[in-house]
């Protein structure tokens, strides 16, 4: 890039920094006073005029200063040479907080709380999609001689408990045989394959266990199919209301869109690779209700297996470097915890 273009990008970077920090349009004098740009005010004014002509900054009608456009934020994000890493203390605090979780639901609730606090935006975490999960273990616990508790545990940390009425009493030996058959048939299989295997089990088991196995499999299959109503956890929605001016006339639309899980799932769908951050800025959002926002999202899981997506929604005027660092760090720890590493 020519030196004039590099200098103009430094001016754009300074405008973004000041506007994100102060929420005030930025003038050339303020840039010269606050930033060591190494050029005169006249040069900065010329650079700002060129940036405005190219659509990277714009002048709100209320002020002589300039603010970044969606195009300006996009160039800034694309050229973030380094994302400010979290400190060792911040990373340790994240890890300790997440590792204190007792189950999958708790991991995701804690993740959302953390992301909302770290970024001061709305945080969203998608439940691990069951189609990618495998059965780790099926536990069968007698509650009474004629009633069992089935506990399905997946490799993503999901624990699903369901009670089964047997209609007749069974022995400890019968429960042990049932447990062995279930684990022998289902452990290690992805949930859709396991659901298919469940339907075959009653026909494969000894006659004396067939009625019990049929009742167990009827209940178990409910644990092996998707639960769309449980797909997302949201947190920090109130953060959007702190700066209503960032959403001129559109805050209500944004809040309504966040209530529609389909819209949010579509936003997270852009994050298909664990560790790779996707940033959608303003008009880049497909959904019209979300065009006053930016979405920073990432996939979480392991290199071999994408479990789900997470991210934050906030105004286009956001600390992109800090937000990207926080989203990446939380996703990394959640992926490690749920992958058992």
C-alpha cells in the first residue's frame, strides 16, 4: 500500500478508537492533539476528506466531526494486525469460573454471563447440536423394583435423565443386563445412529427382558432426538439499553430479533470453524432488524468436531479487538471443557 493510504488508515484507526471510546464525532484538531500521527492538521483534514469520499467515514448532520461507517469498521477489523490478548489473570479467571461448572447447562450459563460481562454486550451461546454428539454412557438406576431412572451422558457433557415405569418388578441382575445391552449397543455412536439402534434392541434381547427393554427404549429415544426449544442461552440483553443512541429508532427491532431464536441461530451459523472468528458489521447482516448491530461469533469444540456457536451482539460502535479476544478465549475454554481435554 502507498504511504498516503497507510497514513489515511492510521487516521481511520484513530477515528475508530476515539469514537468507540467517547461516542462523539471526531474532528481533525482532536486527532492531532490525542494521537501522534506525525503530520499537520491540514494533512489530517485532507486525509479525512479522502476517507469520507471513499465512504469510510461520514459527517453526522449535528456535528463538524466524523464517525466511522460500516465500511470503515470493516476495513479496521480486516486490518486488525493483532488482537489484544487477555492478560494471564483474565485467562485464569475465565478458566477457573468455567471449570467450576457442574454440568453442560451450567457451563453454558456461565459462558453467557462471562461473555456479557467481558464485552458489555449481549452474549449468545448455542447448545451443542445433538447430531454431532455421541453417547458416552447410559446409566440405569433402580428407583423402586418397578421403576428405573435412565441417565444418558454424551461426549459433549449433556446429561439427560428420564424415569421409566416397568409395569412389573425386576431384579438387580435384570437391571445389570439391561445396562450392559444398552451400552454395548449405543456407546460411541452418534445420537441419530443410536436412535436407530434403540428401535432394534427389543427384538434382539432375551424374551424375559423384552417388555422391560421396550418400555426403556420408548423413553430413551426421546433423549436421542433434537430439542429445538433448548438451543440457545442469551445473557446481557440489558447492555444494549445502556447506549440507546447507538440504535437510532431500531433498539426495539433488535430486541425483538434477539427473541426470535431462528434469527440468532442464523447469525451463529456463520461460525463454522472452532477458533475462527467471524465479524458481521451493520449492513452485512442479512436480517434487516439487525443492521444497526455488529455480531462477533465463533465456533466452539475441538479441531475434529464443531459442537456449536457462540458470540456477542452489540452496536457497530464496539471495541472490536477486545470483543474478539474475549469471544475467542471463552470459546477456547468451553471447547476444552466439553471435549474433555
